[in-house]
């Protein structure tokens, strides 16, 4: 969760708790004004990004609840396994038609033009598994242990946090401030990445609000793809010259090429999904 993330603790804030107000500016100058200001600016950016991320996630959560409500309301009873079978059929024909187009150097979009693109996309999405974006929720650093460590360090040097003695611990504090800057930059990258992932996740949620294709649409798409598949297979069959005597009426009643290919499609499909 966004609320689980906490930026690294502020060393400068801890120092201010132990420095006399009249000595703050000189202490800051001794430590390096640019270094201290950098930690302040980076922290402000981290806080801003965290606020945006938290608010955006809350909006996405509300949208997701609405999407789930729409999904439940749109679900109608269906014969068991019919939808999965129809999706597998569409997947089968699309895969083979695309391979055929590739082998022939053709544009597969022309072969699939007669079928509803939304239905094809829906069927193929099932082959990708859960394509939804994962929401990043792991803090980029162990802030609890770092906060405890900083507090312990400040307790050790608190008696040197004055104009007279600050030079004794200046190098140590500067090193800690540089480390804090590096961690804050890492936190900024973490939050930026999290926001990008959240935007993608929200797009997935919006897409889920669209009802899936009906069984009728899936069945019609499968039928049209099968026709295209059979048509292409028939066109590639070699032409055989008749050398035998005319066939008897009984032989003329043999299955048509379309029927043969339909049978071949069914057998190939069963082998693929068995």
C-alpha cells in the first residue's frame, strides 16, 4: 500500500532539535549549505510524490470497486465450459491464420478483417495469463531501522552540535547527509515508478469495466475464422487429374473437401487442447 511507504528520516530535522536557534545558520554553513539544502529539496519532492501516489491509489481503489460491481451485475448464467471452449477455438484459428500469413508474406490483418477485433483481443488475452500490472507496495528502504540508527547517532554527538564543537563531527554528519541524499533520490525513483505502474493498473481496471463478448459473439467469430482457415487450406490443395473411370454414384457421395477440412480442423483442435 502507498501508506506503507515512508521516506528516510531527516537528519537535518534531528539536528535542529539539538541546536540552539541562534546557531542554526552557522551550523548549516559549517556542514555545507548546498548539501543541507539538497536534502531539504529532495525531501520536499519525495513528500509531494508520495501525496500524489496515495491520492491516485485511493481513486483507483474506488474505481476498482465500481468495476467489480459492474462485472457482477453483468454476469449471466452460461453453460459450463462453453466460453472457454469458444475462446480456445478463436485462439486456435487466429494463431494458425497468422502463421499462414507470415509464411506467405501477407498481412494477417486482412485474414482477420471479418472478425470483431474486440472478440479476438478478448480471446487472446486469456493466453497471456494475468496481464494486469502489479501494484508496487514495498518501501524502497528499511526506514524504521534507519530512523533508530540516526537517533542513536545524534544522541552520541548531541554535545558537539554547537558552534564551538561542530567541527569535531562535521565529516561524520556530512557523510550521513550524503547518504541521505542518495536514499532520497532512490525514493524519488521508487515513487515515480510506482505512479507509472498505478496509471497502467488503472487502465486495466477501466478495461475490466467493459463487459466481455457474449457467447453469440464468440461463436460467430469462431465460425468466421474457421471459414477463412478452411478457405485457405482448400486453396492450397494440389489439383489431381482424374485417371480412373468415372466414379459410381456411391463414390460420388463421398465427403466434400470442406467437410474433410472441417474434420481435420476438429481433430487438430482436439490434439492441440487435449
